[in-house]
């Protein structure tokens, strides 16, 4: 059975169809001789063939015995059907195949060529109700796999395999006959399943899957055929590839991506385990599900040899599309020069929404240094980090850049010691917070026509702390700002202008704890310290900002907030309506020089 070189989940779909083809399709599509038996007058009979060997591409199949039951084919006709040699196309021959059942006690599958290619042996293969090359049900009791050499050296087994409504003629067309890549999709199978997959490589890494099942795999013919396209990616050195070969592979990649359509694909009970002490780990996934538009992983667990543990209840991707990537592949294939970073960025797919539910991470204590045990005062113990919900959403990309995006995190929990070195958060432990419960939102969108970047919301909040929220608008943001060349993007940012800024600070406990902690340090009563801050706000802040009406409004609002810490709101708008440029910010001699150019609205509580 050949290994797919495509994306991991889609490789299961391609592998599934390959399994079906290898189990029976390839063997039963070898060259026929005479036409099917003589009309209805021919008797239905059982036919047995011994020591059958035949070749499909670079795959060699060997069956010690094949028994066709309830067939109108004679032994000579069935032998001619399986006999190598010139003749009609595979699909044309396949439609001649007709039997109540086909039984193959043992089917050995080998690949010609590489010594390290896998050898798969299927047991008790049975095809039921074979009519005009279509199988109502195809089963195998199990299989064993052996890779004798190379980096993937190892052994494995499959449990029961089953597929329904398998169209051998479609498989033959996809793998063996070229097409224009634009024809209608053709269904390969209705359902496919395999139980108890297990594989152990030479390192001792063990992979097990309780069950894999798929539904409604369809495909379309491409110019190079599926076999030719998959073989083209085998053993490619992408660092030294010639331009002409790169063009060919890019085109093949686009053809393959458009040629496969999957209804659903699901795997349950996945486990990957490394037993070697230095690299010991175990990864488990209770369920993996996939559709054309995304997928889901459920109950993901990880444990390392150092004691680290992690669990994610659910990880999902929705709204995913390879359409932009396919367009980019064809564009890159047409290039005569090496692709630039901007060209490669076009390969970005439409991500959609990536969401996470209930992350739990336990990190072990830091190990002792080679110089000896840690100083107990500097010891870092075991740490637990949690995340209740997370979501990352991207709008469809334009020239490889998403035009809008939103990141949200809620229930981010960790000990305060974890952020001891983070500016703005490092002092939280001094204010009496032993554990943190944080939330973060970043919501932005880009309007290319207006050349504006809108900050719908950038905020951070904490339980029993409060929230800081920023909204704003930045003008002068054109496509050049997103150029992968740092020199170009940096120069383009000089044209950016600040057009609006809104700042909101809400206190739900942090400011009170700050006052209490600072009072102890300064040996003052909390009321005394508050009064000093009120004075500094009402008189000091306006002085720094130029004593304009807006500056005094900011100072007064800050003073009110200190007196009764609730909510502080600040809104800034340029008086000219067009914004203040980055160069103007840099050239301003004092904050007052900028503040005089703003309309200011400030209020507290």
C-alpha cells in the first residue's frame, strides 16, 4: 500500500481509496480476453484460480487463490481478465466483472522499486455482489504491514476493513487514466472503515488507532493521473529542485487539491507513544473528525517523561478553504523567476475560525542546574495553566493578508508568579493576587479602499481586577504596509495617521489593592495616599499636557476616578478630522503641542 504524501487528514482519504483499489480493484482490472459469457444461456458457476500474480503500475499483487462464486465467467475468461498484456482500458474491462462474490484468502501487496517500500498482506478478502465492476460490500478480516528498511522501518497490523458501494471503474480512471481536471466529481465509495490500526517503528514509537471511517469520497481525473501525481512528490529534494520541475510539481499540487472531495473522515482512539526514557511521551486523541470545510479534535491529552501534562477538551477549525492556495499554486507555476516572499504569502488558505475549549497544562518544577541544587528562594515549583475558551477568526485573505481578524481568550488562569517578569503584570503578586484569571480580546479589520485599520476592540481584563479597553482608527494603511519586505512596510507606516482613540479603564479591585500595597510601602494611610494622587491628577497632569481645556478635563476625570475608582473614559479626536501622522508625533517637542490639536472628552464613573 503506497503512503500518501499529502496533508495528514486528507492522506487518510487518499489512502482509503488506495486500500480499496489494492484489496481488489487493481487485481480485478487486469486485461480481459473474450467478452462476458454468452448471454443468459451461460450457466452461473464457481470458478477458482491458483497462484495469480498481476501488476498495477508499480504495485505487484499476489494471490495464492481467487474464487469467483455465482459468475457467468468461465475459468478461461476469468484468467484472461487477470492476465497481463495489451488490451482494452482498465475501466472498459472492469465493467465486464460480474459475480455474486469474490473470495481471496490471502492478498500480498508489494511495491516494485524501493527496498524499503511496505509489504501489506490482507487476510480473507471478500467482495460481495459485484455487478458491472461495482462492489456492494468489500471486506477483509485484517492485514499485516512490514517495512524492512529506511526511516519508517517497522511492523504493523490492521483489524477488520470494510467498504461499501465501491466503484472499481472510477478508481481505475482516477489512478490510471488522464483527464482535463475539470470533469465532474465521481464517487469512489459510500463508506469505508478499518478497525484496530497498530504500528511500531524501529525506535519503538507505537501508533494505534481504534477505528477509522470515511464517507462519500469522490474525485476527478487530472492530466497526470492520481498515480502519476503522487509518485511525482516521492523523494523530491525541494532545496535543489530545478525551476521546470518546481513548476510541474506546483501544477500537480493544485490539480490534486481540486481533485478530491470528502464527505466526512473520522478516527477514534488515536495514541502515539515513545517509550525511550530520554524522549518518552504519550499523545492521545479520543476523536478526529474532518470535512472539506474543517475538522475537530476532541479530548487531546499529552504527557511527557519530565512530568509535563496537557489536555484540550476540543480543538476545531471551521470555514477552512484551500481555494486561495490553489489559485496561488497556479500563479506560482507560471512564474519564470524564483518566487518572492510576497508570492509565497499568497499560498495562505482561508483559515476561518480556529477554536479551543478547556486547555489544562501542568508544567513540572524546573530541574536543578549542573552546578548543583537550586537556591530554595529562586526555586520554581510545578505550575498549572488553564484556558476555558479561545477563538481565532480570520476573514478571507486578500493578497495573502486577512482583511479582518479577531482573537478572544477567556478563563486564562495561572499563578501570579508566571508573569513576574512581564511589564504591567509583574507586580500583581505584590498586590495580593496569588492566582490570575484573565481575558483578552483583539478585534481588528482593514478597509483597503479607505486605507484604514479599525481597532474595534483591544482589551484585557482580570477577575477581581478590572478591564482596560482601547478602540481606535488608524488611517494611511494601504497594501504596502503588509509587504513582507521590512524596509518597504516600515517606510509605508510613516504615512499612517491616528484618526481616533477611545480608552476605557474599569476598576473591580486592582486599584484598591494597589493603593493598599503602596500605602504600606510609603507608611501612609490609604486615604492620605489617595489625596496625593488626586492632587497630582488635578494639577500635575494638566501641567504636563499644556493646561488646555482638554488637558484640564483629563486631570479632573483622573482625580474623580482616584477618589471613587469605578470607570474612567477618555476619547481623543484630531481637530482637523484627517488624523495626526506618525512623523508629526515624532517631531512634536512636548505632549502639549499634540494635545492642542485634539478634541478631548474625559469623564469618570
